[in-house]
C-alpha cells in the first residue's frame, strides 16, 4: 500500500459521502493523483515519493503548476484535508512565486512576453532562470509588460514593513524649502 492509497482509505472512512478519484503512479517514481469532491468543495492531491503530498484547491490552477501546499506524512495531509473540507476553506498558495510561475499565472507564453519586451524568446527564458542577477529596472519592465506594477518591500524583525520607492513618480517628493523672513 502506497502512502497515497493509505490517504484515500483514510479519507473514505472520514468522508464516506465524498467522491474520490484515485490513480497510483503509472511508473516507479511517477506521480499519483487523488481528486476529492465533497459538498461542492474540490481538492486535488498529488503524491510522488520524493516530493511527498501536494494539495491544491483547483480554482485558478493549470496543468503542471506546483501545488499550493506540501505535506510530508499521511497524518499531516489527512489532517489538513479534513480541516479544509470541514471549514470549506481553500488551500493557500505560497506568497512567493518564480518569474516563470508569474508569467504562467498570467497565461502569457514566453514568445508573447518576448514580443512585448522587444527581445527574443530565449532571452525571456534566460531572464526567468536568472532573476537574482536581474537589475530592478529590467524586472520592473518584465512585470509592466505582464500588466503589473513592481513593488519591493523591506521586512524587519520588529514587524515593520516598508515599501521601497523604485520609480521616480513613486518616490516621496521632498518638502519645498521654507524661507524664514525676519520681521
């Protein structure tokens, strides 16, 4: 019995009226799937031995995207699925995404983004692989080409979060000098 089949058996007991569509990995090391439908809520579970369990609420997800949440054990994932189905909440996608994931979320092919930026498709591929070496101005241009606005924040241990002005128009304007007149 694989961990995925163990999870399916456990969920059948916990939610006997749920519809479970279950498929084991087709090849050793492959990915298995478990789709759960219960009272109008749907969850998708992926399992792969080296990556463990990935759980997503399918709305807004496309084929091949990373799961929203990842769990290592059957106990952890069963508890989370039970909580999600009982509370009728959705999974929480990670806040940080790669540039490739952001582009895919926007349903924008590399070729189309390349045309918007006036560069080649291989150049977009290189940008996506090397974001850490990208200039802020280049990253801003990519995000703007996708229809967004780049915002950079600094987070401090005391809980202070400050947005860093990266555009001239976003930077606070200096106060005009005040001239003191005697008398």
